[in-house]
């Protein structure tokens, strides 16, 4: 019953890791990377700033993103060194995602450095990868954030008639895509379009015929938007099966890295809550000395421990490529981490008492992000449903 | 399915379990007579309400002279329906929930005759809105640990401190205040209960924004605010006992309302389920069926609780109702957001607003999801309710207290 | 949206209770009945005796049953006074079921006084009712205990050829029915048989061609058995739709009364556990003073409170007759009480620590009965599934 | 799907994370040489095992002279496989789980050189089975409250008291005993640890039947039983510290074994599901999917735990593993009985039996359901594990102790 990852992913090409043993710990390099990212986020994204930004005109923090993307180099982790990237893998990307979850940071890391980068890498079109690696360009895959990983989302964009002056490599797209995460700060959109064959197209946001409308989102630390294309000039990145595979790889990697983000978020909620109940006194005792509270936090710690292992397992298998075991690993991680992040955020609010229910406290930022993350790229329920095939557990009838 | 009146507990009284001496017909006759003398179309609204109060038709279970006639509470619905049928002006009870639900029973039980006479009429007519000044930033679950001080000064008391989670404070004329009058006593013993005039310079009300973006509640800062000793409710040092009476009224009212089947939070989840077959999965289905069944059982348990109360068997089941209500609201709203599919990622409005009371409906599922998180905190956290059940219902031993000494010496 | 009980049940005939308000409390008569039953059970069925009997040759306590059936009169509660019964209703029967659950008593009350009595009553054949009412006869409906309430169980017995000497009212049955509860002590079996039409037949256990085999059961306080009929002489009780309705009414009433039993069982587990943790000391404190234990018991108390209301609601609606609201009431009660009884028994074992895991303690009797009850006459899952129609909540696809 | 070796943590060592100096090949050569000198077919079983011990091939991570060579524990599998391939006699480790898993590490850490020499060889070969005499009827979670007394008498100690939950006691030659030697001390300080000879007149072993009908465990009654002071492990009054070392070994071993996917309790539930399509419902499906996913994540978390331990980062995650293992076993077995349909109402055998250790398989689902209830009690209740996690991992404050005085004065 051995099946190994079959399609190589970024940075996995060439490595033959089968039969492989998943390394579930953090390497020294990964720990160093975590330190660098955390230092930037602690310094530049304290929660009061994150909160204030959710009500500002610019909900994404471009400056913070430039620092992380270019200075720390998180934008190019998956991109080969030959194209200006770090030649790292989803293991390292997962660590960055954890840190971004811990800080509920308003940066398009998931959209640009994971979804768009994976889609471009899998498409074989390397045109934009150097610019993405340097942080000069920010991109996003134009698929609703609520899309699952299992079935190909139906595109709402069609190939339109060429305009006068268009050359043979020029395409025009028309349609509306809504509920996009990380597209607000994107310069480049990768748009799936139905035509014969199905294709993936690159659209410059600065082009005529491209409109973006921000949406009032449950999670304003990752504000969604609607994109409207009207005869927008586009370039084809991939078509047919390769386009489909590119989108599927991006969604799978996205779900796995989002699970890492959820784990980081859950861990942070637990830590913050533990710290609070040690300090907060009621009945002349620290609230954290009450056994019912202790047991709940112990249970939460256990759940977080399980998540960490699942998230690492998914990151490690993604690093090895795309195949059934990777799909299973991502499904397990996204299911476990979605439920636990939500639980952790809920417990954070409850165990902070009234203060956690107020706007002027970070708890709600975590709750909203946890809830939005749980709905994005396949709910826990949807990922568990995929065990019908992945674990041979067929459903009723 | 059941008609929504089937579980209306008031039926029990009318069918004779407690056989009131004044019948529903008698009351309808009284209302008709009153309306004959006070035409709702021509009488001034305030005059009409004052007269209704004086006629004993405000709350028939209150004593004569204080707006009632000493009848069973259940008969009130007969009166309300009759006035409603006549399109008479109402006292807008939704605007004065704390006044009607908590202040009035407290005044009735613990106020002097003079206070009852002075406060109950404007309270009932809505002329004077009341709020509740209990919780403090440092005293939530541990209410008796509160720090707001009241110091005697001639015929007055001078109040300094901060209160929080005060709904309606920005509209209120009076506040039910518990303050510490003797810090040398153990914490439960040095408290005194007052009715504070909210419209004085020493009282500042600031909106307190919550995770939904709205501000249902307020913070109240008292700086040398004054309250006359004549406005003290209960004896000096008896504030804890009076507060407990107020809170019991609060907990009975939360989760204790008669609702029709699918009348609560489950309504919109069930509607969404029926309207969107494309969103159905086995996992979501199982959660929905569980929650629907639990919500319906909770509703039946609520009816049983009201029957117990009506039969004069007041039980501690009210705490169970609130616990279940909070948990179900949270789980159902969590599911509802998921059932909304891609729309679950959206919100309707983050603008800071000042709604009149909590209302789950007319907003999107995300709002319900967020607002429900408060249900296990407000009006007694679920943790405190579990303590109460464990100790007072099950008789389990209390933990050793470490806060028995004088309040001023306790660690904070 | 008003639909009322449409088919009258035992003791409901003639009463027009619509539009009705369910009375969810206990009447004085019901409380007196409870006292009488409890006194007998406390005296004659202490748990050590119940435990010892589970390993004896006679797992049902015939003597106890005679006392309850005849002296207290629980056998004839549903039977009209004109036929020698008490002319009471499922409300009173539910109270007895609660007490039997509290004592995990090994008596065929559910089988004889509920299932068989309801089936006979609904069949219109009053022949055996006086004997049942007096306790002289014990009967059971020969349908596997694991049958659900929703679909008619497929009979495994067929009408066989008559023998020489059989008269026009004489029938012969052949077949095997397994997993029967309360059939071991029964004198009379009501056997559904497939023929044209479907029919319900009465078989005297003492007849030739009737064999019973006890089964090693999870719950030995209600030991199951297998019945083997070979040309067994039978008398027809009902046929066609009336037979179907009789069986359906019996299963529905059985499920509702079993829910009452489960509630009683849960309440007893809670009480026993509360009493134990008040006494048991560890760390020089009563175990019940630890807050985590207190909160769990408070949660259990809340669940038991919900169950009591649901069980009473089902009993009250059964007392009014059989219709959609009654079916819904039973489904809600059986679902809630199955889960809570199991939870209560599990908590009883856990919070008794090691002692609750030993044979020489009553906890396991409760756990086994709770588990068996949860599987019988429709699982919680099966009853919730019936909300598709009862509450208009259609399933996926 | 994954090959079941993928998560075998030993791979990590072999691929060089910790680079042992003796390689797997070296060890295989040693075994070959040993087998050349001791033909399994012709050598007496006990002689063979004694010789294997003396050759340092018993447990390679133990010190030279005590059956090992001071190598990484992970290399033991290489040796075991080599002996297994040669069909050599084994020491039947399943018969002496407590000896190998708990007694041996305790003796190694706290025993004298003389004790190590005297006890470890017969322990490892299985000549002497060990059991654990810790829990008492009045001291379960509160182990340190135990009452069994040991009183000094010349070179011996005289022991009186009762122990419970003693598996293997009826087969054991020796028992790890903790007894109170000074009741005037606070409870943790008056305890001493011994190796008790079980085959003496003062020791009576009675089977303790459990809810499954079996008796895996025993009660042990000690009446003037004697133990030589030479068989004391650790100092007088140091029994608590030694016991803790023993228990840590127990908790690491529970739930810490490497299993293949679907290797645990989920196996038969998944098989039943696959084989009985007619029993499938949406509600059961959702439960199965959740439990399958959780069991697999728990398995991965177990692998991560072993990787941490192998990398020299011993963490407290062992407690998490045991908590999860207990909960999942209970929930999965509960589901499995339900999946069995009508057969779920049956049991296989209530006869009182004396199995060799706990084995979930080869019995029916009802047995697994009942046996699993013990998983959250034995080896530290889930409540005690949560306390440990809360206090030692999360650093939450301890509750005020009421049991600090001399043991003899504590309420019991």
C-alpha cells in the first residue's frame, strides 16, 4: 500500500525522496527563518496597528509586505535560485505561514508567494518568477477564497473577442470574479477562463478594462475583493490539462500552507490566553489557578500539539511533490487546523471574559481570521469528505 | 407541527391549574371601561400611560397602587392584547429592558414605599430609562470584588469609580449602582445599593465597542458623583443581597422566553439549509440535525421551566437554560456562516453603531456568529453558572476561599 | 403549521386534546406511582442482586416482575379499566420506565406492558388484555430490539402449511427471529409474519414447535434471545394495514418509553456520581471540590435536565395518540436520552476512578444498559435522521 | 498510501541525524557471530538468552555488562530483526511488560550496582516477571497518599497493606513496591521504594475482575510480608522520586508505540464500514470520517513525539498522546458497536478469565467498547494528565494545597 508523491512541486524537482520518512521537526534553517520573520512582525505589525488598519482605506500593509517579501525574502522561497529565489520548499513556507497566522498579518503572502507562485511554477511559465522572487511584483490566483481543493472551480470569466491591433499572443478576458483574497494588493492576476481548452491567463491589474472593488469582509486582515474584467488584455500562461494541474497544485499547496497559518494562529491564541489567566485575578486568585480553566487549556494545548504535527506533515509532503499522500496530508492538516484554530480563538474570547468581547482587544482579529480561514480553500468538512477516496471510506449509498 | 401557542405556558393558568379569582373576561371588561374613559386617539401618550398605571392595568401582578392588582402574572397577556387590539400607545418595553426586567422587581422587593411610589410609575411608562451599574473592569465574574467607592457626606454619598458593560447608560435617567461603602469589611459585606441619577456632571458615559463593530454597551465613569441617602435601596452594607435579587431576575429572563418552534437562532440556519440544496453535505447535515434537535429540546425544556415556575416550584433550571442557550447560539451561528458558503466570508457593516439592545436578526450570519460569543459571558459567564449549578443544585463542596479577609487587603 | 396527533393511543380514546398544551410536569398520581415502584425496586432489586442475576441461569427476575406487574399493577397501566387495567396513559408508563431505568431492573416491563400491550391494543384484539393486566400473562412483540421505528422491519417468519386437524382460525408459523428483548420470560409472542397480507400472530410459548435460545448480550439485565418457530401453532391478531399500524404504534411507544428509561438511568448515574465525589477524598479534599469535576457534573446535570423535558414531552404526546407531533416528540426524546444516558454512564465510570471499572460496582450495569438502550428501537442517529420529514430538513442530494 | 515504515522513527537515526559509532552492519555482524557460537536449534532456551544478555545483545542501549553496549536505543530493532530472522528463542516481552518497560529503567536509574547485576538478567530473559505495587484503594490519583506501611525490623522491613490494579501479580516473582516508612512526614516525604519478593507467605494475590468480565489485574494483600533492606531501591524517604521515574516510563510507553496507518482501534471500525454498506448513514459517516482523521493525526503526532525524543528534545507531549489515545479509543469503540448494527447488542463471553495483558483484538466490539473505558483511568487518569499539562507545560498556578502537613494528620 505504498503510493508516493508523483508530481514534483517547487524545490522538489530532482530530489528522489521515496521511500521517504516525513521529518516532522523544524530544521535549524527553518528556526532561523522563523526568527527573522517574527522579528519583523513583532516590530512592524503590533496588533493595535493591525486593528487600526482594518478600518483604514489601505487594509493591506504594503510596506510590511515589501519588508518581508524583499528584505527577508519570503516572496521567493519557492522559486529556484536560478530565477532569483531561495530554492527552499513548502517546509520553509509553512514556517512563514505559521508566523503570519500568529500575527494575523495583513500581507498577501498566501496569495502571492504560495498560490500564484505555485500556479506559475506548475504552469512552466517562468516569465514572472524573477519579479515575484524579488518582491517587485505581487500576484494572486483569481479564484474565490471559498473554493475547495477537490473539484475545479467553474470559471466566471470567458475569452472575449480580440480588439483591433491585438497580436497573435494577445487575449482579451471578460467576466467578474468575486470573493478573492490577497487580490487587492496584487499587480498581476492569474485568471482561469473557460474556453476550449480551459486556460490560465495573466492579467496586469494596471491594464485598461480591469476593475477591483473591495468587499466588506468578515476578516478585514485579509480583505476580499471583486475583480471585473472587461475586454482586459491578457497573456496565456497555460492551457488544457496543464492549466488545470497548475490551478489544482496551487489550491492544494494553498490549503496546506493555510493549515500552517491556522496552527500558528491557534498557538498564539493559546499562549495569549495562558498568559492572561496567569495575571488576571478574580476571587483573589489568578483565574488560571481554577482547575476547570486549567483543564480546558490543557485540552486546547493537546489539540494544538496534534495540529502542529499535522501541519508539519502536510508541509513536508508538499515539499516532496504532489500525489495522493500529499493530498491526504493536506486534507488532514486543513481539517484539524481549521477546527482547532476556531476553538482556540473562541476559548481566547471566553477566557478573557468581557475584555475579549471588546473591539479594543486583539481577540476578535484572531476569531475572524480563524473563521475565515476555516471557510477558505476547503472547509474541515470538505477535506474530511475527501477521505472517501483518499482513505477508501465510501459514503452512504 | 405544533401551533406556536401550544407551548405558551399561560394556557396553564387559564385552564385552571391555579384558578385566579379575577378572570380574563373581567380584565377585558376593565380594559374596555378604561378605554372608554381614555380614547387612545385623543389622549396624550404620557397621560394615557400614567392613567393606565394608576388603573392597575400596567402590570397586573404588581400590588394595587403600584400599577397592578396582585393577580397572576400570566393574566398580563390578556391586558396587553386588549390594549394592543385597541391600538393604544405602548410603553416601548424594548427600550427599557433593564428597568422593567431588573430595576422594577428589585425596587418592589427592596425599595421603601416612598421609593416605589416615586420610581415605579415613570419607570413603567418609559419616562425614565434605567441601567445597571454592576460590572467593573476588575470585577466581572467576581462581582463582589468591585472597587467603586461611595463615601457618606451629610445626606448624600459621593461616588468614585468605573463601571463597564452598561447597556442603555447613554439613555438612562437612573442607574442601579452597587458600590463599596466599607473596605474594611470582607468583600461581600461592605457593599451598598443605590439608584444613581445618571444625568449629573459627575457621571460620564462612553460607548464600549464590541467585536461586532457596534457599541451596545457603555463604560460609565463616576467622578465625585452624588447620590442622596434617600436613594439607597436596602440597608448600608446589604448591597450584595440586593444585587443577587437583581441578577436572579436577569438570569430567569435570559433564555427563558417562550418561542415558537424554530423561533430562535436555528431559524435562519434551517431556512438557509432549505433554500440552498447545493450547499448540503453529510457533515453539515449531521451538524444541522443535531442542532435542530437540541434547539427544539431546549425550547421544550424552557416550557417545562416556565410550567415549574407557574406551578410554584421555582427551580434552578434557569441556569441550565442560559447555559444551553449560549452554547446553541454559538454552535448554530457557527454552522450558519458555514452554510452561507462563499457569502460566509463577508460581513454587512463594521461601522460603529449604537443599536437599541441586542438583536440577532436583520443582520448577516457573520454578525450572529460574533454577537453570540457574548452570550456565554454577559449576564453571568458559563463558568460562573456551572459553579452555581455544582454548588447550589448538586451540593458539591465549595473550594477553599482565599478572599475571606477585609476587602482592602485582598490581592488584585 | 398545526398538526395534531391523529390516531388515538391506549387511554387516549375519546379525549379530544387539540389544540393541546403539553403538560411537562409530574402529576400527583404519577408521583405516587413512582414512589410505589421505587419502594419495590429499592427493596427487591438492590444492585448486588441485579449483578448476581446477570450471571445466573434466570437473568430475568420473575418474582420481582410478578410483584410489580400484579401487586403494584404496572402491567395493566395502559389497559382500560373495563378490561381489568388501570386506564392510565403513557405518562404514567413513562414514570415507571424511569424507575426501571434507575434500577436497571431485570423485568420485561418494556416488552410486555409497552410493546406487546400497545400492539394488541392497536390491533383491536382484546383477548389477552385482561390476562396481561392482571399480570397472569407476559407477552412480547417478536421484533429484534435493534429495529428502528421508521421502516417496518422485514419479518423473518412465514406462514406455513396447516397441519392435519387445524381448524379455520388456526395458523402455523416457521422461521427464526433473533435479538429479541424481554422475550425470555414471555408466555406469549406477537409475531409479525410475511404473507399476503402481512399479519401479526399470537404464539403461545408453551406450544410445540417453539424454541427459545438465550444470547450472550451486552446488557445482561435485559438478556436477548433467539426464537425458533417450526410449524408453531398461531392465532391471527391483525392483518394488513392494521397489523402494520399495530407494529408501528408499538415500536413508537416503545422508543418513547425507552427514552424515559434512559432518562431515569442517566439521572441515577448522575446522582450516584455526585454522592460519590462528595465522599471520596484524594489530596485530602473531596474529589467533588475540584472545579473541573464540578463543571463536568454541572454540564451533565444540564443535559439530564434537557432529557427530562424531552422524555416528558414524548410521554405526554404519546398519551394523546399517534400522529406526526408524537413521532417528532419520540424522535427528539430518544435522540437526546440515548446520548445523555451513555454520557452519564461513561462519566459515572470515569469519576469513580478505578472502582467504577471493576465488576463489583454497579457502574458497568448502567454503562451496558445505556449502550444497549442507545442501540435499541432506533439509535439517536436514526431518530435524528427522521427529522428530514418531521422537521422538513431534507438531506444532501 | 504510506508504507508503514515511513513513520518508523528509527529511520532517522540510521540516516545519520545522530550518527552512532557502531553501525547497523556492525551489529548484524555481532549477531551473526553470536549465532555461530550458539545455535538456536540446539542451545537450551534459557542458556541462549543468558548468553545473549552477556554478549550485550539484549538491549543495546543499556550499559556494557548489563545486557547492552551503550548504543542508541533505535539500533535495538536491527538486533531484534537479526535474531528474529534466525528464529532464535525470544524473551517473550509481552509477558513481562512492566518488568521491561518500568522496572528495568528504574533499576538502571536508581538501583545499586549489586541490584542491577542481580536483577536485570533474569528480568530480561523473562525468568523473573515483575509487577508494580503502587495504587491502593484509597490512593489512586493521589498516589502519594498511600497507606501501605513498611516498618524496619533488623535487616528487613515488615510490610502491611493493600495494593490494587496490579497486572501480572499472579505471575510475578518481584514487585515494585512503594510503602510509607514515616507517617510523621508530609505525604511525599515518608515513602520508600522496594523490590518485594512476591512468592512469600505474607503476600496474597487475588484476581480483580473488571467490567469486561475478565481479570487482567489483581489485588495484592500484604500481611507481615518481609523485604530485605538490600532490596530497597533508592534512599529511605526517597520513594516518591523513584516512583515518578517509574511512572514517566509508563506514560511514555502508553500511546507512544509506532503503528501503521489504521493500526489501532480504528482498524476494525473502518473494516466494518467497508464491509457493511447497508449500515451506512450520514450521521455515522461524519463520525467515522472525524475519528479516522483524528486517529491518523494522532498517529502522526506520535511519530513527531518519537522524533523529538530521538533528537534529544524530550517534551511533555507524551501526556498529550495518552490523553488523545484514551479519548479516541473510547469514541471509536463506541462507534464500532453502533456500526455493528444488531450484533452490537451481543457480547462474546462474560466468563471470568485471566488474559495475559490487555488485548483489544480477537474479541468483539462490545469488549473493545468496555475495555477502552479503562484507558482514561489506568496509568494516570485523564484528569491527572490535564493537571500535569496545565501546571508543568503551560505553567498555570497550582491550587492551594490542603495536604501539606504530616501524612498521619490528613483527612481520609
